[in-house]
């Protein structure tokens, strides 16, 4: 009788423990589901906040500053208005020259008369919209025009002679422009320009010479005495010496060069007023002596 009772008691205890275990398991499962649900809700909320921030303009800076290539004679929407860089025949009796006009909304602004348009770029910088256009005329002479687009319309704010060597992804990186420099020969002078206060502004006064397509620069042979500076101090270039042009500063007339062995040097050319207020240009002389009396066959072009 006692054995039978004990067996019944053990069976009842086992059933009770099983039921309790099932209850605990159910509670644990419910808690886990609640935790998963809470995590999902938090993730959804964070994603929603990120979307809201993006819509409110709280985006990464590199998304605010960008450059987009446009196509001449094809409309593009900029700040809610239609922009077109229009080209058309400038003269009825001339098949080559084209008129280049910026059209923004119902406003038109003639920029240039040229042979062709090299490139058109929308520039977004710190919330301001610009369009940069590069044109080419005879003798491969290039001009770059920067127009500003805002609620007042389209305004030409800056020009720079030369060609864009490459277009950056971000305008804060600067625009490398190669301009024609005529000093002791003709050279492609490179400077980097930034858009500051609506103007293309160079970060340095010095033009670095580009050389030919392979990067090679011409050699100039001296045929008269020229005072100069080499590494270590003042000296004189004599007839038969060879120099390789490297750079030029139009602000003070410093012409930088190297000797064939790599020794760096510079000399001063003469400057004279060019007719513009406060502007000086190379006068074609060094120390009052004509450049052609000092060098053989200077490589001028155009």
C-alpha cells in the first residue's frame, strides 16, 4: 500500500515539475520575444531618424560639395530652375565662330565667342550653385567662365585664361588650370585655383611649367652674361651655359630654372606696367638687355 502511494506521489511530483518547467520555458520565450521586438523597434526608430536627418539636410559634407558634368545645349534643373549652356552660330557668314550663352530660367547671359566649348560643370559649394564653362579659340587659347546662380538669376562672377587640366570630385580640392605664360619662351603654367568669395583665386603666385605632353621642358642656351642665384649664392650665367625652365612668378618677375645637373637657380626679369591698374608684365628684357641678346632661339609659340 505504501509502495503504491509512493509511486503515485512521485508521478504527481514529476507532473508538477514538468508543468513548472513548461511555464518557465514559456515565460523565458516570451521575454526573449519582447527583447527581439524592442531591438527591432529601436533599429526602426534609428533608421527613421537617419532618414529624417537626411531629408532635413543633415548630410555628410562631401555630399553638399560636388561637381556634376553638364552637356552644352541640354537643359538641367538647378535650384528649381532650368539651366542651359547654349551655343549657336555667332555670324551668318562665319561657320566657325559660335556664341556661348548661359540661360537660367528666363534670363540669358552671353559669355563668349569661341570655336568650341571644352566642358560645362555644375559646381555645388557650401550651398551655393555655380556653373563653370571652358571654351577654346584660335591658337588653342582657353578661357574659363564662372557664373553664379541664385534667386536674382545668372551672374558672371569670375574669368580665368587657360584650360582645366582635370576636374575634381569635390570643389574644395581646387581646380588645376594651365595658362599660357610668355616669359623667355612660351610655357603652360599651372596653378591651383579655389572658389573664394565667388572668385577663382590661386593658392600661389607661381606658375609651374608643364612641359610638352611627355613632361619634357625645353633647354635654353645662354649667349650673354646673366646675373642669377644658384644654390649657395649669387653667380653669373655665361655664354654656352644651359638652363631648364621650371616656374615663373609674375608678381616679382622671378624665373626659376635648373641646370642640367639638377642644381636649382633663379633670375629676375624686368617688369613694366601692362595698362591695367596696378598690373605689371614681362617687358622682354633682363637687366635692361633684350632677351634675344642673352639667349639663343627662345621657344615662343602662338
